[in-house]
């Protein structure tokens, strides 16, 4: 979970976006996105992970810290 947390925050900050902006882009509530980014959402559906990766144009391996 820690890798996901760091990667999502890194991605958001690189794009100079707020949590609200990313959440809106993903079609979810800001609070939901905040939980995912902070690592407080322990169980994320695979469909949600796929949606995040597709929308933000990143691989799941990168997001999960398996590749650079």
C-alpha cells in the first residue's frame, strides 16, 4: 500500500493537480480519492485500479511500485 500511496501523490503533484481535480477526473468523490492516495483504503477493487491506471495513463505495475 505504501508504494501506491507515494506514487499517486507523486503523480498528482507532478501534474500540479489537487486531490479534488484528480477525483473529478476519475469520477469519484474527493474523500474517496484521498483515502486511496493516503493508503487508508486498504481494499481497492481491481476495476477501480484499472480505471485509475487507464485514466491517468500509468501502468498498474508502476503504480504498485513493481517497476520504475
